[in-house]
């Protein structure tokens, strides 16, 4: 990374899934890597999450879903992100995600998919590698 | 007490309690050991060796696999499949909207309808689940908490239709809301009215459905959230005491209600240690017996018996080389049997990917059947009793359970720690610590950080939810709403709201709305008007 700008991340629980310890473990890890992380709490809608992402000018949205509803939620989220001109935001999904669904998520526009038991190092490395530079409030049009 | 180790280097081992583990144990580790006081025979106070004298020689543990499919008819089909394959009890999982009181057609529900279990919107769905299954012939376990009163009322109504009286119903309803705030997130109301509802259900079962376990206090989810194996048991007991106090203050006697309490405790998981897991459950039995007798003045033997089922935890299973999970689960199952479990639900080898396939569920059931029928492990009660090591560990575990519970009490009690988010914060931190130990390789996970294979093949057949589920469920819900008398529903809900306002036991007020085809979501919305909703504390 040539820039010293701190990466800002929103970790979100969308839908009704209440299993959030994986999300919290990731939050601790990303903060230990020097990133700024905001957590939405449980039971958020796609609209709420995208609004927070806008207000907080985040570079990354990470969605944690263990309830099996990742496909439909991803489609709605990516649509909303495009509508709100957040195309520069890096979107990653994690949770109980079967192998076959990884490609489906990616074709829906999700940048990175990290099924349960993915290594924390892999996730932070992926973020550092793929986050768009000059994100956040200094974002170019 | 240092032993000569000869020239060989000795690998240091530390227990979950943080104490160094010796290479072997002997009589010097059990000074002042009094058999009658510490162990006694199985079925005798303090029940260290087991709650019954003959255990599996009289009846095997109940082999129960968690199951529940997207819709009521597919669940019914699965139940019949499992009964045909020799399963002896049913276990029902609900989808998330049902668990948190949303109908399938409500906002925020749509992505989760029929995903993790069956969708129940109205009594009709429930009738379909148990169609052709005689409720006086089986026992059913319901994994449901915030909406437990509604589900129990539905079960009573379905039984009534079959001509089965409530007092003949057997089973267990989880009804343990406090751990939902800690670990699983299916809360609806704030803790106080939620605890009140737990009490309503216990009180009602005591009166009307005495053979039903009105509560199953669960340590399993707390373990998955990051608690270690001892904390998971201690927190469950601490939570149970909150419910016990709730019912006692209504004038019940401890011996009326304590026998209705059962526990669902973890075996296995990321911190699994065969002997520690067993010792902590033996220690918990002794702790509970003393607690009930000395603190609450219980006299009835059944109040003193710490009865638990065990869940072989998915948290210890790995995505890498998934067939290894069958081996792991087999060892968890063996530990559960040595612990004297009354019922066992074993995580399936493909659970890391999705809800289990038929093959995976059957394999978990077969593991249990092999243990019961081919190995001899079920022939003698508490076969580890008297082992220097296991007895020493059991003493330490019992003491640790007491210490953890004492600390919770001196910190203001478990409810306060939940409301402030303190306990959630501590456990999530611990989970992170374990994860880092796995990442660094300090904690070995076969196939993950040691003995890895390249080019991992992960082609498992995984169960897929039928995408038509939601449409079918929405059509049914629509039909139910069109077929009912709106005024009757309104009146019944009004009655319910008044009863909630008065603080009455709510269970009797649920039958009218359900019979009038009020939905789960409508009933919960009615109660929200009185109780409000929980606001999550900030924990990270």
C-alpha cells in the first residue's frame, strides 16, 4: 500500500441471523491490523446498511451471514450499492456459504467470499490488496 | 510431587482451568476421598456418577438429530423418514422468522423463510408438521425460545385434535431466552418480560403438562460464542437460577419446579478435551445437587438430579477434509456417553457448509447406534468413576463452576451482565483468542493447520432449500388470512393484550388467538405493545 490512509470498514449483519461471533472475531482482527471498523449490530436491512456505508464513507462492506440467505441478500445489496453510487466500495461476504454459491455471489458483484473457517489473514490480505485507493471522503467522482 | 521423567523430554500440558497436567495421577491426588460423599452410587446423592442407577442398561440415551426443513410438509416427511430409521425422538428446528415472531410476509423476513428450519405462521402449519404422527407415542424437542409459549400452545392444540390429553405429552421445549441475548440473537422483548414468559411456561407445564421438560437451559450456544467448556456449564446454571427465582417468587415450591428443568450442554467443540469434558459434567451434577439441596432447600430426589442432553458441537468440525468430522463427532459421542447424557444430538460432517443432508444426518445417527450396539461403552454406568485423574479433574471442575457463578453474582448477576453487554464482550474476546491460537498453529487442528492436503476437494452433496418454499408459504399464509373471522382474531388478541397488561400467566390466553388463526407475528406484535423490544448493547 503506497497510501497511509486508514481503511474504513463496515461489518454488517443483514437479515435475521443472530450468529455474530464470527463477525466480532473479524472486527477484532481487522482493528488489530490498523483498520477502522464499524459494526451495525443485528437485524439490519440492505437499505440501512447502505445508508450507514454512505454516511460513514467506508471503503469496505463486509457482510456476515450464517443462515443460508446470502444469495438473495447479496443480489439486493449489490443493486442498492449501484443505485447509491457506491461502486467503489469493496464488498465481501462471509459465513456458512456452500462452495457452489461462491461463484454465484461473485457473479452478483461480490468481490470476495470467505466461507466459515477461512483464515483471518486471508481476509485482511484480500482487503488490503483490493481496496480502492483514495476511498472514504476523498473519493473521486 | 515432581516425578522423575527419565531422559525423555516431557511435553507440557495445561488444562482448560490453567493448571499444569501431570503425566499420571495416583492416590496422592485424591487425599480425603470419601466415596459416599464425593461419588456415591449412580442414582444416589450427589449423583456424580449419574442420575439413575442403571442408566443405559435400562434404556439407551435418546438418539435425536436436529431436523426441520423449509416447510411443514417436508418436515413431516423428514420426521417420518427418521422414525422409520429407528430414531426415538423428534427434534424440531424453526426458521428465523418463526423464532423471532415475524410472519413469512413481514418485512425483513423474506430472505430467511424456511431457511434454517420450518416456517410456522399459523396453527395450520403446525398441524401439517405432525400429520400422521401420534403425539402420545413420541417425545418431541423444540428448539424455540422467544416464541416458545406460542409453540407449546400449538402443540397442545394439535394433541387435543388427536385426542391426546396434555398430561400425556412428552418432550422438551428450549425456552431459554437469556442465552439468546448472549449468543444466538433471537430475542424479541427486553430481558425482564422475557424472563416472565419463561416463568409462565414453566408454571403452566408444572400444572398441565407435567411430563414435559418446560425448559432446557442451553450451554451449547454459549460455547459456540467463545465460552470455554466450564464457563458454558457455569453460565447455564447461573441462567437457570434466574428462571428458578422467577417461578419461586410466584409461590411455587422448589420441588414442584426444579424437576421440570433440564439442560442442553455442549460436548466437543474447539476446546474439546475428552477427560475434561466428561469431568466437568460429572462435577456439574454434584454442584447442582448441592445447590438445590443447600441453597434452595429441595428435598425431592428429582430436584437434585442434574439432567442433561448433550450436543456434539459443530464448532470443532472443519471445512477441510470434512470426513474427518465423522471421527471427531464419534469421539464427542463417546465422551457424552461416558458423561451419562440422557440424549444426544451430534453435529453432522457437512454442517460447515449448510444444513445437513440425509446422508450426513443418517451417519450421525449411525455413529450413536454403533456406540450403543457394537462397542460395550454403554454397558457399565460411569466406567471412569474412581480414576485418579478423572476424580481429581471432577473436583477441580466443580470448584471452578462455583467460582464462575460466584463471580457473576458479585458482578451484579447474569441479567445485568447481559444488558450491559459485558458477558458478550468477554466471550467474543475469548473466541478471538482461540482463533488466533489456531491461526498461529499453537492449537492443532488436523487438516487445518497440520496434516493438510493440497488441492482440497470439497465436493459434498449439500442440502438445498427449495426456492419455491417462500412462495408456497406465502400462499398458505394468504389462504389462512382469507379464511378466518377477522373480528374473532381481533377480540382474542385484545384479550391477550389485556392479560399481558395485567401480568397474568399468558399461556392460557394463547389458545383463543391460535384457534381463531391469528398468526405468530400478530401475537408477538400484540405483546410488543405491552413489553417493548430489546435494544442491543454495543459490544465491539
